[in-house]
């Protein structure tokens, strides 16, 4: 019987194709919007995760100054130095690389081509630590790191801008006021999550940078790679207590430095992305409600229009439960159909949008199932009133209806 | 439900005893039926006549189990209809009674075949069997070639024949027809009446039919006349056609 009712309702919908389509438009739009938003949100989250992990695996960075609190304390914070780096290396287990860095904006010049970039003094471990690879040439030798020879590695962007196809390795360029030898070029890494160019940089040994470019011993930030089997939270707190001790911060006093955990930032960003997606989806879901009311409206009209039909069905022996079932099934088939069309449109839209934004397209079976089930439910809920009205008709009155 | 033996059943198919049907209450109450006694034996072909508003349709609705009497008793084939629930009435209509209306009442934009299949859908007959029986019934009414046409594509006479096919496809014991020829021209009416007479004679189907026209009533084996909710005349027609039956 249910199967026959389903077929009957499909026939009824087909007989009124245009009206049926307009009826379910609200559901179509609602489901499409929710599905598209959720799918795009999922893609954005995956993208953020990928971008942040591209900054370096299990990366912690140690900065001087108080985090998230602009003001006087920033000015008074003492910078780190290479002794701090050595202390971390010596005292804390579970770190793959401890990499000092210090940076300055500067012009780099090759013959008469200028390029403004960031010069970073660091060690060879900067590459594995931050997820860079060597395109050609070599990295700093231990001797170069210790002595402070003026050698440098160029980021892909810098190499392209100032050398423009010339063989970079062996060239001498000017970085700020000093002349240095290019010993290698980094592989391009592309844009970061926030849109900045990660290949616009020049690396040189930290001692050379301190002596010849910065003119001081400051180190900031210090990058740390937490080993795979260690927890970044535990390492973070070991580093914090070591630094408090070295910087003589009294118990109860505030830190004048902070450790950033990329994993933490990633989950933070993901969290806010989820909240945003949920919020937008909730707004879109309102149109599902509106769509449901649309279905109720049309079904009520349809019950009135088909009063005679209902009378005939009752006269030939339909029970009121069967009439009720017929209209409920019709409403839920309508809304389910709207759900399926909306699902298709939503996934299609999300596929286009994620492709356009260079994000992964991650359709979720859960979202698809939920969209379908929910739209059928909308039909049942909003079809209930019209169906009950149809089932409550008196056969004689229904047959007399004009 | 068991098909009953229409010839040897000692119980009248339809038995109304002091039946009243009142619409509304108090001042505005309408006594559509004011004490009806009527027996219809299996196999009779009864014509019901009377002025407009005399209660004929009201009586047909009662006999067809679409309605229940306000007072008095109606037993259909020995079953006390007044005691049945709405769903039980629906089952009685589904299995035992066929209706033909003045306005045909076919489902619009639905083929003749689908219209005829509809009662079988409610009887839970499988689709192949349903198809076969609907086509067979349409064929017996000479409408096989119109099976896939919608009512809008059929003439009035054809529509009424589809409606009769729909009423007959379940092989009911009683056919209730309220002015079946009311919307048809006289030659088409003649055809429909010949059809009904044939059904009554060859298949023993009991027919209760309302009509305004003497010519149509002439096909019946018995005529009752309503005046203001009462039966004033009840006569067997000599020239009428019937397979059996005696008036009460
Ligand atoms: N549902 C109803 N509510 C109120 N009054 C009704 C209802 N049905 C019928 N009546 C009244 O009962 C009376 C009998 O009506 P009925 O339809 O049985 O007459 P009829 O003999 O079939 O007339 P016609 O030949 O015009 O079809 C009329 O006065 C009518 O107004
Ligand atoms: Mg009438």
C-alpha cells in the first residue's frame, strides 16, 4: 500500500510539475545553501590545517614580549640570545630542532636590480624546521655558522626577482650594506594561509647577521620542532619554566615572553571557522522553515482543490488513515525531492566555490544524509496539518463540494 | 469478506426500518428523511423517483454506507450499519458496494485505466492483477480502446461508462447510482440504462438507482417514489427487468 501511495503521489506531483517545482523551491534553496556552506566550511578548515602545518611540523615559536597585549611591557621585554638557544638544546628533551632566528627588512641588490625583502639570520636547521627544501646549491656549513661568513640562501621569489634566470649559486649580491655569496636557492613553497609570500626571504648564518646586519646579539623568535612522540603542550611548559628561570622571573610575576603553538592556533582557527559555518548554516536553515511553510500552504490549497477527489476515494472505500497517509506521503515526497535537488545544487556550488578558492572539495556523506532526512521531515511536519484536514473530510460533503 | 449467494440468501440485502436523517439542529433542522421503511432483495433493480429535495440522495448515501441514520435501523446484508465505525463503513464500501454519480467524479488528469484500478489499490490487489481486472472490466464496457485516455478526452457517456467500470471492478453486490444519466443526452442515457439492465440480469448485481425520468425508471423492476422524506409509492413493474425480487 505504501508503495502504491508513493506512486500515486509521484503521479500527482508530475501532473502539477510547475507548481510542484515552485512549491519546493524554498526547500531547494535552503538545503542548497546549508549543504554548500557546510561543505565549503569543511574545505576551508582542511585548507587552514594544511597551511598551518606547512609552516613547519609541530612548530613552537618562542617570542620575547607579552602575547596578545600591546603596550608598555612589549618595549621593556629583553630579547633572547644564542645562550638561550644553547640552554634549550641542552636542557630540554623531545625537540628535533632548536633554531634561532633574527630578521630585518632590507634591500637586496644584484648589479642594478633592487628588491625589498626580509633578511633572516638563522642556522641550517631552519629548512627542516620550517618545511623548506633546497632547490639547488648547499646549506650553511657548521664552520660558516660558527664563523659568521657572509654567505646566503635565497628564497624562490628573491632569486626570481633579482637574478631573473641567471645562475644564482656563486653570485655575489648586496644585502643591506654587506656583500654576500649566494650558496643556494630554496624551493618555492607558495602563499601562506594569510596570503603572504613565504618565498620572499634571504637566509644567512645568524652570527653573520648579528654582527654585520643587525649590530646586536638579539634572537627572536626561536623556533622549536617538537618530536613526534612528544606533546607540544608539555614541551611548551618546559620551555616556559626554563625561560622564567633564565630570565629571573619571580613566581607569580608575569612572563615577558610567550610561546606560540601552531597546533593550537590551527585548532583555534578551525574552531572559529566551525562556529562561523554553523552560524551561517543556521541562518540558511531558516529558509528551510520558510520552505516548509510554503509546502504546507500549497498542500492546504491542494486539499481544498481536491476535495472531490478525496470524496471519491472515501466513497470507493479509502479509510481516513489512508487519505491522511496519501497527503503526508505527497508532502514528504515533495520536500524530499526538494532536498535531493538542493543537495545536488549545494554540492555543485560548493565544488565550484572550493575550486575557485583553491581549497579541497570535501563532500560529507553525513551532511548529505542529514539534508535528505531533514527535508523529508520538513514535509512530514508541515504536511501534517493539510493531511489531517483531508482525512477529516466527511465523504458526503466532500462529494458535494464544487 | 465472503461474496454472498445472491439468490438463496434469506436476508434482504438492504433493510431500512423507520429511518430518519436530520441535518442540523433546533430551528434550522432539516428532516431529509422522515421515517423510511424499505427492503431491497438481492438481484432487484430499484428505481427511486421523487421531486427535488425529497431526500433521494440522502437515502442513497445511507444505503451506500456513506452516512448513518439519525434514528431508525439500517441493516446491509444483515449487518447493523448504525453500529459500525467510520473505518468499518469504509471497508464495507470497499468490498461490497459500487457507486455511480451524476457528475461521474472521475479523477481528473488520470487515465481511464488508473481510475478503474483505484478501488483495487485500496483492496491491496497486486499491480499485475489490478491491471488485468481493470482492462477486463473496461473491455466488457466496450472501452478498451480508451483505457489510456483521461476524462477530458472522453465523451460524457464514455466517462460514465468508466465510472461504472470503476464501480464494478471490485464485483460489488450492490450498485448505488444517483442520477447516473442526469448529465447525459437521451440516446446516451438509453445506452447506459441498457448497460445497467444487462449487469442486473446477467451478473445478478443489485442496483438502486435515482432518476427523474420515467423513461429511465422504466428499465427497473420496481419503482419507489419519495415525497418529503417519505416513501409514498412502491410498485413492481410488470414490464420491468429483474432476475428476482419481491417488494416488501
Ligand atoms: N449535508 C446536508 N446538510 C443540510 N441539509 C442537507 C444536507 N444534505 C441534504 N440536505 C437537505 O435534505 C433535503 C434532501 O436533500 P437530497 O439531496 O436528499 O434531495 P434529492 O431528493 O436528492 O434532491 P435532488 O433531486 O435535487 O437531487 C434537502 O432539503 C436538502 O437541502
Ligand atoms: Mg439528489
